[in-house]
């Protein structure tokens, strides 16, 4: 029952699976705390996410994909702030020690960390129901972060990549109603669910261009709602413009797909606003990051989110986002 | 199943219970990440701990004490580094939303945070088996941190406060063998278990004096072992010198108490080493922090931990620390 940080086997578990090189840290895993230094004139960006088996992922998810995703959702928060991810800590509760599972989980996380130059500097492992808490530390030049409160009337609303794939992937895995995708399309949607790619490069490229940003984790409509609330504005979204992947494009008339585009979580794309005059800069930033971006609507002064169809007629979404305590 | 950060009711749960003033943060709870700045010439100290119901605490623990303890164990890591705690993030998995429980948990954490000037800058709440992950950020002047690897032969080994109380408190709560404490002594031991006081002031006062330090979370012998391993030295500990509280002092001959002094976890005292010539400075630092310290042995060149009795005869501990994956 006691604190149980890094004693005996737990310590060696960290040593075996989670002690990777940390060239940028003054002190990494193995002391009471890691010691780090930031570049001068930088703000530290900090975010934490807790993923719980059965709530955020299926317990039989491939461990490599789960390791990837556990870091990806946090990298996505850095992307949404326009921050460069630098360091992460991992706290892991496991029902038992399964070396093969740990090796897969570690490899998945390490590969993604390596792609983003992010170093794992602290760890805590303990026995318990499977859950994963990653805290990420990034840096952004003072005053340049992409916050949620900067959207202004006249700005345009953009979204990166495609929406809804993760929600359809989940529907396929759980046997919920879903369109009849072919095998490749189904695999692509499940991959989006289990191994999302955070838009870190796009977030960095949008510094100084986007007026507000966040990542789409709870569903486009719900997440955009947070920007509108924090910014004190409204938005008018043309639902027919919401970008669908090649897998989902043939099914955009399917009600489950329409719901997924608007309300499906776990896509980890960026939703952002930018002045209309900056549309060219947005497209250049997206090209620089190698990411497609789509203009889906505009910011208006009146509060609230208005969804309209191709002819401008109001729509009501069937589902606008997930709430674990709704 | 999706990401489920701050949608709807979850967001308002954070707003209701975990949005406290964050005067030192550039941006606190409510965006994709908090934005912070450190003082110049400071290293950032980062540590994370995951507490799981049934592994680290009894599920029926008073929520106020649990909120206190969840932060205390992390403050203790800052104490062990000689770092000043500045900011924390909280990730909380709850089986259900119990407003009274949340209010108690929040109040307990907030009171301790206030005592240490530590601001809660990020949160994540989700549905799941009760578990609590706190990540703490502190600062320490570059090169002044109390690391585990600085113990040298000839140094003395010190411990703050008293040991074993938390382990006896746990034994009392779980009906395990324990000495026959009176009601006040039992309550004191249970309080040590459930609401430990991190030795932050002592850690700060020991900067430049202690050669190595950590906090006693897994048990004195196991934790000292980490210092010895990281420093490449051994130690000779006079077990009869291990400090017992007034509650336990009458029972130091009881085998359960002897085990608790050496191997009981969750005390969150500091174990540290310092050159013999610095003993006066150690005592001054302890007086400054208002904490008792006890010299319990010395660092030797040979590897390993030797436990001796009052006459210098070798002892073997029955238990040297907890290991959640032993």
C-alpha cells in the first residue's frame, strides 16, 4: 500500500523499458525528479492526459499503438498551443507485469517520441487497473502560443486533415452501426483511432498566423465550442465542408458518418481560426507542414455555434461531442 | 471511448472543483496547455506520481486527506531535490461524480498547495477506477539540486522526523499485527499515513549542505539503497538510532515496529548525506526548517548497506521496502 515509487522490481521495470537517452535533460529518469532547462525567452507549455482502459481505449489494443497514442494525445496538445514538445513523464498502472506488452508499449511510445525529439524524463509504474498518465512539457516563444481565446468576428474557421475516421474505427471495433467500408478503409479508420498522428508541425507553422487553435479530441463541434466560449464569439459552420477521408468520402450521406464528422472524438486534428486576410499564409503554413487544411466556416459576433448545410439552411447535430461525465 | 478531455460536464467539474487562482502562471486551467515561466538561471524539476485505490490508499480514505496526500507525495519529491515547488497538474479517474467527495478532495489538495505556494495549472478528469496522477514542477538554482548520486565515503547519513509511523498506521487500519498503541498514538500514526507532511522547507535549507538526498517513500533501507547505488558507495546504519515518534518509542523492541522503522513506506521524511564536517550546518538547516534530524550512520566506500546494532553487530532486516512488482 505505501508510496511505492521506484523500489526493486519496479525500478528495474523502468530501467528495462523506459530509460531512453535524454540528451537535452540535465538529469533524467532515476532521481526524485528530472532536472531540465528551457531556452531563454520561452514559455513552458504543460499538459496532462489520463487514458483509462475501457474508457479511452479497448483493453486489448495493440500495446505498440497504445504506447504511440498515449504520447500522441499529449503531443497533440502541444500542437494545439503551437508549442514544441520537449519532455514527457509517464505514469503507468498495470494489472501485472507482461514483459512482451511492456516492450511493445515502450517501443510504440519511443518511436513517436523520437520523431518529435521528445525525451521521457520521468516515470512511475505501479500495480492497478490499466491506465496511462502522460504529462508533456513543451516550449513556445513568449506571447506566441496559440490559445483558445483569440478568435475574432471575421476570422475563418479551419480544420486540418480529415474528421470522423477515429469514431468510425471505434464503431467498427465495437460492432456499432457503421458504413460498409472495404477492408483497407476499415483498417485506415482503426489506425486513426489507435495511432493518431499529432499535427505538431502544423501547430508550429501556424504561430503568428492562427488567432486561436485547439485539437479535435472530443469532437469538432464540441471542441470548436470551447474556442467560441473562451473567445466570446460565435461561428457559422458549413457542415458539407467538413473534410472526410478517402475511406469515408463515399459515405458522407450516411447518418453515422455525418455524426462522426461533427461529433466523433479522437481525431487529433487541429481546429483553428485565422483572419480572412491570412488565408494564403494558412495555406503556406499547411504546405510547409505537409498537411491538408480546409476552410469550414467563419467566426461571427453572436454567441453559439450555427451549423448550416450547403444552401445555408440551419442543421441540428445529433451528437456534438463526448463527455465522460455527461 | 474518445479522448474526452474537457467536454461538457467534465469541463464544468474542473471549473467547479479544480480552478483555483494561478497568479504566477501566464495561462492556467482551460486551454490545451498551461503556459508558465520560470525565473532565469533556474533548472526545472519535474516529477510524477500515480496513486491507485487499493494499491496506494484504501478506497474509503477521507477525501480531504487523499487530496492532501496526492499532492504531498509530489511535494516530497521536490523536497528531496531541494527544489521549490511551483506548479502542479492533476489527472483524476473517478468511478462516478460524487460532489461531496470532490469538494473534500479538492479542499485537502488546495490547502496543502496554498501552504507551499504551489498552483494547480492543468487538469484532466475521466471515468475509471479511482486513481490520481499528479505531476509537479519546481525550480532550483542551476547546479544546486540535491541528487541521489552525491554521497561520498566519510559522509554521515541523516534522516528527518520519525520513521515507521505510516506503516504502523496502515497495519492498524488493515488489522495487521501491530503494537498496542493508545488511541492518540494510533490516530497519530494513521494521520502520518493519510496526511503526510512533505519536508519542503528542510530540502530548501539543505541546498549546498547535503551531498545527496531522497525522500523515504518505500522504506528507509530500500530508499537509502538507491542513494548508495547511484553514488557507488556503501553505508553502515546503526538501527537503534532510527528515530521513532512518541507513539512508537515505547514499542521499538516490537518486531513489527523494528520492521516499520527500517522498511515501512510512506513516511515522506528526507534521508540525506552530508560531510561529517557539515554536521553543524545540517543542524542549523533543520532548526531553520523547524524539523528534527537524526544522524543514523555513515557512508563507506564498500558497496552495500550494513545494518548494525548498538554494539556494532550486523543485523539482517526482515523487510527492506515495498515493491509493487516484486
